[in-house]
C-alpha cells in the first residue's frame, strides 16, 4: 500500500483531495492530513510516507520553504496548487508532478501511475542491490585462522587439502597457504558449486585450474601450479564428465 500525506492549509481542499485519492486506487491511501506546515515539520518523518501532496501558498512558509526546512527526506513530492507560475520551481525541487487546483481526476490518475512506476523502479533497484550484495558475499569465504580472518574469493582458491583436522587453502598465482582449523568435510558443502570437486579423501580442487588429466586407475590431475593430485577411482567418472562439460 502506497502511503500518502497531504499538506494544505485549506481544510476543505485537503479533504476533497483525500477523497479523490482514496477513490482512485486500491493501493494508495491517505494516512495523514496536515493543515499546518509547522506540525508537518515535526511529524512527517515519523509517518514515513511514500508521497507528499504539497500545497505551495501557505501561511508563514510556502511549500518550497517547507522542503528546505525539512532537509533530507526520502518520499516523493507532488505539488498541488492553484497557481501555475511555480512549475519551474517545482521542477528544480525534483517534484514528481505538479497539479493545478481544482485537481482533475484524470490528471491525478496520471500522477499516481507515475508515482507507482517510480516506486516500483526504486524497489527493483534495491532488490538488485541486495542481490548483488548477496552474490558478492556468496562469492567469498571467510577463513578463520590463529592470526585473524582471511577473506578469499572462491575463484582464487586453487585447491584445499586436508591436514589432520585442518584444511589448507592454496591460493592461485601465489605461494600463499591459509591453514584453517576445520575439516575438509565442512568445506566440501561450502564449495559445492560447479567450480569445485572433491577428487579424493584429502583434496578439493578448483576445476578452473586443471591443465591436464593423466590416465590411470583413478587418474591424476595436474593443476596450474604444477602440482599433481591423484583421483579416487570412485570419483573418476564424475570428474571426467565435469571436465568435458565444463
């Protein structure tokens, strides 16, 4: 539900606009009417509306001065006024729309459709941002060590080897090793996407860094750093299928 607020010093005009808005759409509703800019300054941010229908000519301060005194806000503004000479100033104030009194239902409908589109785009942008953030987090691993926590991109992991109850992470294109006091089994689930595979009891490899497969009972994998890792016979078929479909 889109939450609307009206600020208009004329009680009759604000009530009429409320009726027109609430009769127009099922998904927009007037939640508060202010007939005093001073009261609105104190309360509107707590209401957290989606849109403010704002009069221009009011006692003491006008609509533009109201926005200046309000400071930062995150709702849309639709000016509603009996005077058409403020259109340019409304544009400079980044208003969504500018309606002349008496407000035509058709013009109000168009303004509300524009509002719904703007809010929809904002929500879409936020969702995309959340997805991007989630993807960024999912693409990294936090590796706790005795010295601190290392944050490593999954794509940079060459291989992970078991060492007793520890896991040793080898980072591609470097000689870096990160030793974590967790078992390989715990990381097998974390590294379960298409880029990684556990090829024997003690090794998980990044398929991006495989340069050669040598035939044998289970075979042997050669990685980009020159290291060779034996493949368990039970893993051979799955590994070859992954390599040829990679």
